[in-house]
C-alpha cells in the first residue's frame, strides 16, 4: 500500500518493501543507497528499535521515517528518543505521508500533527510512568511484565534479590497496582512488553 502510494504520489522508485526484519537485512546492500526508508515501530511480534539502530549503522545515508499505528506510551517515547527525522501515524492522510517524505528527503524534519498531539498528551499525563518511576524501575517493570521472578530479574540486572523485591513493591505502590496480573496488564497497555512476550519467565519463585 505504501509502496503504491509513493510510486503514484511522488513518482519515486521503490527499492523494496519488507514484511520482516530478516527480509530487510537480506536485502541491506540493495537498500543502502536509498534516500528514504519507512519503518514501523513494530513488525509482527517484535519492535524495530534494534533494527533501526542497525540500519543507522549499516546504511547511514538512508533517512528514516517512523510510519506506525503504535500509540503506547513507552513505544512512542522510545521511538521519539531515537531521533529519526520523520514521524507520522498510519492513519494520517496520503498527502501528509507525501509531505513527510518530501521534507525528510530535503534534509528537514517532519512530525505529523497527530503524532505531536499524542506526544503532548503523554507529556501532560500527571501519572505518566516516566514521571513516577526511575530508569531502573522502568527497566525492572519490563522484566516483571514478562513474568520473570525476583530471582531471575536480579540475575538479569545484577542486583540482590532483596533489592529487586523492594523495587517490585515500590513499582506496584507507585502505579497503584495490587497483583501480578495487574502489573503485567499495565506493562502491556503502556508498551513495556508486547503481548507475545508475556509469560517469558518461568513460574514465580519470589
């Protein structure tokens, strides 16, 4: 769909369209000479943050634009922090997509009105996770959201199990959560964990 839109609206040559990270990486030498790349925050069951880092390293001349339907807070914030020159939502108009490509190709930046509005809404939330949780707590929330036990989380982050227990208790208190199920639901809702990653950990041994 996007490829057809760009061909018709910009008369641009589309080097390729890829439905998975593996497909794209196989064709990396071919696309390294492209001017613009459109990337979703999520492809299937995986986010594309590592992929974007690899593209920036292996194909630095390709200017990347996020084109996504993702609205979860963590995903949006992480995507924004990567500093890509373009960011639009998949529900934005065709005209907005074309404008974004033109602006970014000209060396400028472009963020659609809908993405700006979502970012402003997130920043305006008084209970936004980033305002009430430390960086370490956010890291552990992601791990807890996948179902890992305190012992397993401690091993992953290099802390004592007692310290991790305290972090878990503080996280739940600050977020107003009262059970493991609520914690995992929060992690998914706000984008810390993809639904398919839930249950990655083994049964709890606290």
